C-alpha cells in the first residue's frame, strides 16, 4: 500500500468549518523579508530538482500573498470541538437529505466504485458530504496562497506544506492547469473530495473516463478517487469500523484517544474494556473515548475506522463519516418522505451492509454484495489532464 509521505495531522480535506475562517480582513503584516527569502530558496530548489523555469516561478510567486487568516484557521481546526457538537453539525437532516440526493444522482458511479474498490456507497457519499457538502463548498482560498502561507509562514507545519506546495506545482504542470487559478480550503485541499496535492497526484482516478482526473468538476472522478483512496489504505469490505464498548468502573480512560488498531481485543478485555458486540480476541483494535452530551462514550476502533482516519486523523471526523454513512444507508432503504437522523444509540456503526460479517450481526435486509475488492492502481495515469482553465506558458 502506498502511503503519503510524512502524513501528519491532516491527510486531506479541511474544508468543513471554512465559513468561520476569515479570509482577508484585518490581517497583520506578514514577515515580508522572510517570506521573500523562503520563496527564493523554494524556487531555486524547484528549478534544480524538477527543471521548472525559475523565471516563470518568480512571476507566479510575485502574485502570491501570505494569508494570516489561514494560519489562525490551522491553529483552531473545526474538528477540535466536542464530539456531540461536531456530530450535530455533520450528522443531521440537511446532510442526510443532501446525501440521499447525491447518491441518487450518482448511483451508477457509486455502485461501480463499490464494485471496483470494495468501498460501499455510503462511505464515499458521507465523506464527500462532510468535506464539501456534496461539492457545494470546495473552498474560497487560492490554493497557491494557502500552501505558500503554510509552507513559509507557519513553522509547525512548514515542512509538510512545503512538500504539498512542491506536489501542487508538479500537479499543475502534469495536468496543464494554471497554478494561480485553483481555489480550495485553507489547507490547500482541492475539489469535491478535498484532496491535498500529494493525494491528488497519488490517488485521484479518471473515473468518468474522459481522459482527465478532475476532482473540481467531475463528481464521478471524485467518487472513484475517494473509493480508490480508502481501498489503497486498506478498507476491508464487509468489516465493522467501530464497536461501542463498556469499561470497568476503576479503569482510567483519561486521554484515551488512540486510532491505530494495534491492540488485540483480548488484551482490551483484560484491561476491563468490553466490546458491546461480538469480536474475536485476536482482532486488532484501538480504544478511544468521545465526548457525548451526557458524558464520555467508549468505542473500539477497528481497521476500517483507522482507514477513515487516513482521510483526516481526527476521531471526530472519522466518527462523523461513519455515523453519516449509517444514516445514509438507512435512509436509502427507507420508503417515504424526508429522512431524519436516528438516535446515536440506534445508529449502526459498521459503515457496511448488515449481514456482511459486521461485528454486530443481525437480520440482513439488504442483498448480499459479494466480494468486490480488487486493486485498480492502473486505472489512472499521471499523464491524464485536468481542464485547462487559463493556459499559461510558464512551464
Ligand atoms: Ca475524468
């Protein structure tokens, strides 16, 4: 499995919560001298390493502005809210209705993505819903401004975003688009699924087969790319993602927030953590808590939970994707009018079709889906093209 290099706190999108981010007003003066020096050094490196024209890059970067509002947004991410607040913002009637509509509009692409990558429709739809409200809010920051600001004015994440800036220039060159013409989130995430440039280059697929990997305008490409991403990070079809847990009275759960499933369930049981659904002792799991309205909720995260955190490392984020997916799955199978969210307790946590080996087995109203998981890494090509918005001769 190909992993993103040096992937830290953000895997992909951070568009949600964007509305709260000021984009221009009352920004303090940036460190102008340091900014220019960093850009000059970066340009020199890009010219030597990738044979970019230094003169062309100087022209491009002369138009780039540091945006302190972006740094403020990075230091107070929307995912830092308590779970019950985050859940209310992302698992609600509006998102469910929008998801049902998106699912119906793109049913064929979603079904094909499930067949080819083994990732169920509801997981793909929920991810796109939480990232951009089904493509409606893809971000208003110029991607080049965002990436340059974080690369050159935000030391805690400078190394990561300097690499993303490099990836972005390569993506623009490969795809033939104007690097000054693309807008995205304050973290430089692009398009309907909010892929960072490195993810775009590594995981985007041309799912509508028009010769371009276009995550900005093609819902089909976005759908295929999200499914491909989860597939490449190890989504296991038919497996549960999370299971609720109970804990012994004297167990200290303070700070429990691991996401990597590297502890056998048997070991968790010995510590006093009991999964509230059948799980074999040798299954690998993580234990974490989230902040519910009436106190902590205890959860066991399995492989597919970890896979969702490869999109965004926040526990809240992954929980919201899985719960919204459950709601969408239920709503699509319910006749009648507008869907409503079920209670948290009633939500099915697996992110999969009932009866497919879920850790909480029960009656299986849905049809069996079979095994669709196949590697399709050759479906995309780095030579494919995004639409050329503003052809430039700077390459
Ligand atoms: Ca395409």
